[in-house]
């Protein structure tokens, strides 16, 4: 059956003014609800999703920038370490160099301990480090020591630094510092061609 608009018009004409008013209010309410449900609400929800995506992208961008800065910092450290490897004398002693630097800027009696360690990083390089513990060090002495270590020949890397103020003397500090150096690994000497392997010691010898 085809829709005839005249029937709707005739139906409307037969309504009383009060009924027309109620019908108009009902139609207006339906239109408002439809506009809110199908137009306004999707627009607001879409805008909120867009704002959340913008915030997420900004957060991702900040993290990427932070990672880039960290990567560049690591790259600079690697390049600095590689340049030290190239310039460093194979017979260079990290422990003796640091002992001399501390004695020249702080004084030997301030040294509580110096603990050297070696760690193989790859087949070609090893990391040598020395943990230095100092007690009762003045601030100007600490600055002079760090400058001598990091700006010396070769320049060294302070990979860890802990400064603790002494409770009985606020002008002096207890220091824990770790200084690292990247060096080529020393290969074991190869056996001469045709040489017989060393005999194992006899039991009980």
C-alpha cells in the first residue's frame, strides 16, 4: 500500500489545538533525541577519542625523544671509550693512575679502599673498573679529583658516584666512585708451530 501524505495532513487537520501541541512536542522530542543520539553524541565521542589519541601520540613522541637522547648519550660514551682505547697505552694501569690522581688531589690518608675488577664485554674488549671509597673529603677536593680523572690523559669515565655528607662535619663528605676504562683484551700467546703440548704433572708431584 503506497504512502499518501494527504492522509497524514487530513489526520493532522482533524486534531484539536491541544492535540496538535502535544504531537508537535512529541515530534520535537524525537528530533532532539535523534540529533543527540546520532549527531551530537558521536561528535563528542569522536572528539574525546581524538583528544586521547593526541595525548597518546604526544606521550609516545616524548618517550621517543627521551630514548633518542639516551641513545645519543650512549653513542657519545661509546665513541669516547673507543677513542680512549685507540690512544691508551697497552701497559696503562688504571689502578696506578687513579691512585696517583687521588693522592694528588685528596691525599692518601683519605683513601678507605680501592677495589679493581675486570669484566670481559666481548671477544675483543674488556672493561676495567676501580671502586674508590674515600672518607672526609672536602667539596673542592672532590671537584679537583673528578676533573683530574675525567680530563686527564687518557680521559676516564666515572660510571658511578655516591656523595654522602658526614653527620659530624657537614663540610666534608664520604665518597664512593667507580671509574671504568674500555681496553682491548690481551690474547693468550699462541703455541709455536710443531711444539708439543706441556705434559700434565704426575699425580702427587
